C-alpha cells in the first residue's frame, strides 16, 4: 500500500494550533474468490475446489463454513468453520435428506473472514431407486437369467 500523511489542526476563536501529523498505510484485503467447482459427491460427502482470488492481497488462508438450510433456504444450524491453506476441501458426515450452504472466504492477517464470499448450495447425492420389473427365466437346469427395467441415471 501507499503511505499517506495527514495533518490536523485545532481551531478556536483565538486562532489555529500548530499542525500535528500522522501517517498510515491502508491494509490490503484479499479479493473475490474466482471460481469453485464440485469435484465429486457421495450420499454423505462432497469434495470441492476453488481458485485463488485474481486481485487483492494474496490470501494467507481460506475459511470454509458450512451449515444446514431449512426448506426456505435459511441457515438453521452452523455445522463447522475450518481453515484451509489450499484450494480444496472435503466435507463428510452429511445427511442425505438435508440441504447445505457452503461459504469460502479468502482471509489474511489484517482482516480474517473478510473479503468476498463464495456461497454454494448443495444436497448430497441420493442413491438411485432400486431397479424394477424383475424377471427370472430358467435357461437350463443349472442356470437362471435375471432381467430388470433400468432406472434413470443409474448404471
């Protein structure tokens, strides 16, 4: 940052005082987190990554905060705040039926938890429903053939 000098005087009916000076340099905060992406998910966990801010002071750490949301999108329970010095985080132990909100904040020593916030809402991946219309057909005396109707988005 740039060093700034300020001069201050007192004034009364009798006149002005001698000037007094003070100097200061503004602190620089990290900029906005550039992007985030979901890397993988399971019914009870997610892995996600984010890019460092393209502007502002370099972050010394990232604060990862996540909470449960109710059906209106309001945060109901703060689950955890963690520090990370990398652009990657895994969150596990999630409830399949819940929706969550994740925020990542770039931080430095001047102002922790300041800077831009990246907010992402997600639900853990639900497993697919069970296959249906099962059929068993005798092929030979020692083998059977099993067939079923495929479920959408399942393998």
